[in-house]
């Protein structure tokens, strides 16, 4: 039981975590921290948090658990702000999409409290953001990766494991560097590929026609290009080395395939396609492609929802 | 009303077309043609076709409408087989994913009957194949592109437009060359990108872990790599020039983004992401991301369903 939980950044992830923990009865009071009064007021109205504060240092005093759920670019500043205000029994975790960068920030910012910090990353999300997009089921049957370091206290780790299990997620531990490699390949690179495709088609002279005739596969492919640009810029920069490595591997393989097409080498093309299909069908076995409530299962249809 | 409809290739597309036309009452007898007795028997059992034949030339005699719904690699041979057997009042259409290549084959194979041929391409599909994957709603609210040429008879065009409208699809006409460009960008290139990504991850030493931690966006992205490899090899080769052009444009843009990441140029990265998100959110407005019955909305979970 967490008597007082402080969530800094009450957006899709922070808000969904609050909802899930509230539902599970694993938490007493939930305090939201953020910069946008409108978003925080919405969070109170929706029952996602009990109250909110703008001053993160003030909010974390006396808390049992603090979750830093801001964008990656903002997390170092938040850790510096809260570092001096943390009690010795307050555990801290985060939800950042890269982990080496966050571990370095936390080590620098938290000083003597660093052993109470458990770096974390829930592998869940949608292309939407803000507390209104949050829902209690977001983490159900999803994985949460924790990347504790040698200094991390066992009690802190146990508390954060319990927190995530209460949301219906399963928890795995791995090294921060390994996490960053795996995510560069399975998440950061795919986002780059989708952004590049949409940007290229947008520049075509018959661009609107391109999108008009786009069928299912294309829509799936480009959905991730609807993700928050600022957030993704931060992720890519925070994980630059691993991302660059994946980009180079990808460009090499794409060039190999392009050459096979240029040469009209049907056998070589088919081998690549066959291998991909086989591995893909064998590996992607989650029966929950879209375990979200119905209102979240639709594509964003509004024009210019750039504030999401 | 089509008294006798012959569908050559009773798979996902041919089968779904038969189901949709049957449902609409727009057709009398439906005859299926194919090579696999098991698939054709299943088609009769499922009520998709009334009867079947193995000999395409035999089947098309006296038909009102013939739909060639085989894979692209097989369509030239089918057109050659049926050419001499076609009546002067039998209209023919196809569903091939590229159109210049099909127009060339049809012109060579159909001789005096070529004006009765209307090249077509329904922009609909799933990664599944075979008659068991077919469903009557596949074409509802989807587009069908027809690419008639100067020789095409008006009556043939009208008949094929009516056929597709009866399925709930909307019909657009364009030049075959333009069709091939648009599809290279919105369908063929995305498939190449997804196949390349999956193939690259499959080759990684921690490949199974990669797929284990893949979240929603990645699953969406790679779903199209589950498509039939042989079919896609044929499509890519049939549309080689347009595909190569798109590959080169894509590789250029990807390299531009990679360089911005390498330089740590957050502003340049964000501009690309912003532009893509804006165009994507404004353009992909279909309210039917998955207008299929529930059993089709799930991912293929079977292992090694390479026969699909």
C-alpha cells in the first residue's frame, strides 16, 4: 500500500498509472504535479488525482513514492528539483523511454537518495497524450522494464515492482544499456521509418492523393508518425548512439533489398520476405493488439491535433 | 445483374468479391476456378461459389463476367489461357496490384477481346489469404481503382464499375502509370520497409527478445511483413521501376534524418517529425481502420502459416 503517491507529469502514462493504481486499491492519496493548470484540473475532475501542485519539490516532501512521468527532455530538471526535497524513505521511479541517460541524470541529481531511485520503462502507450487520453487498462498484459543499478536499494526495487504489478503489467529487469539497444531496434527505429515515409509522401506533388489511396497496411505503418514530435526528438537524442547504430544496419539491409530489386532477382527478394514473414508470425504472439477501451481504438481523426 | 460470374482465383480477394456480390443479389451463378481442390471445395462448402472448375478456358465460355483474381505472377498465363475462349460479350477484369504490367499482358493475350478487358485494383486486403479468410465486407468503403485504356469498351467499363459498386466500394479511374506510382509509394514501399525491419531484427543475436518487447507501434508496423512473400515478390518485380524510384527517394530522406541525429540537431529532427505528424493527422481520415468482422480483426497467431 502506498499512502501518498506523487505523479510528476499527469499525461497518458502518468494518468493511466494513477487510474490503474486507484482501481487496484494499492494507493491512498494521489498528488499530481505539472505545469498546465488546465491538464491538472482535468485530472482532478476525472478523478485521476486527488489534488495537484505546481511545485515538484513541495509535492514530494513526505511522499512514499514519486513517479517521474514527464518527457525525457524534462526529466533531468525534475530530478534536480526534487533531489534535495526527498525523504530518506521516499522511493522514486520514472517511465522514460531511454534508460542510460536517465540513470546518469538521476545519479547526478539525487546524490545520497540515488539508491532509492529505480529506473523504469513501461512498454505501453498510444499515439495520443494528455490526461484525457489516459485509461486504467493501458498497462494490462504489457511489460515494464526496470533497470536497477548496483547502488539501487532492494526495498526500492520491491516497491516499484509491486507498483507495476498492481496495474496488471509484468515486470522484467535488465541492464540499462541493453534496454536502450532493444528499444532502439523495436521502437525508436520504427518511429524514424514511419516519420520518414510520411514526410516523403507529404513532399510529393500528388500528396493528398497518396494518402487518399493508402490502404490498411499504410495506415498501420504511419499511425506511429502521429506520435508527439517533441517527445520523440528527445527520445532519439537521448539514445543517439544506439539509434544511429540501428539506422546504419537498417540502411545497409534496405540497400541490399533495393539492389536485388534493381537486378530483378526474384529469388533473393523472396528469401528476405519469407524469412521476415516466418519470424514475424512466430514471434509476435501477443493476443492483445489493442487492449484499450473502444474510444481509444479509433484513429485520431481531428485536424491539426498537434497539441496532443 | 450478372447471370454467370467466373472468378479465377478464389482467395481472399476473389472469395470476398463473390461473397459481397452474392449478398447484394447482383449475381446469378458464381463459378470458381483454381488449382487447389481443397480451397475450391472449401469455397463451395462456405457458399462462396456455386461450383468450380479447374480448366479456366472451359469455365469462361458463355460467362457474362470474368474476374481474374490470381497473383500477379500468374495472371499473364491465365489471360493467355482464357483469351481464345472468351465470347465477344464477356467482360473481363482483374484485381492485380500493379496495372501497367497487366495491361501489357492483357493486350498481348486477349487480341480482339482486349477492348472487353477493364484493368482494376481494389485497395483492400488483409495479410491473410485463401478463401477461408474472405468476407463480404472487405471492400465496403474502400476504393477500387480502374485504369481503362483508349481501346476499352464503355459497356465493359460500366459493367465493372457496377460490379464494384455492388460490393460497397467506391470506384475511381486513373491512368495505369499513375496508379503504379501511387501504389509504389503507399503500398509497395511500406511493405519493403516492414520486411526489411523484421528481417534485420530476426538476424540480431537477441532476436526473440526484440520481438518480446515490441510494443503496439512495432506490431502495427510489422503486421504487413506477414503478407504472402511470393505475391509480394511478384508485385515488386511487376512494378520495379516505380518501386526503385521510391526506394531511392526514401533512402535519401532517411539519410538526411540520420545525419541530423548524428549531428545532434534537435531542431532539424523535430521539423521532420512535426511535418509528418501534421500531414498524417490531416490526411488519414478514413473512419474505418478495421471494418472487418471480429474474427478478422486479430493478428495471425498460428505458427508457420506460410501456406496462406
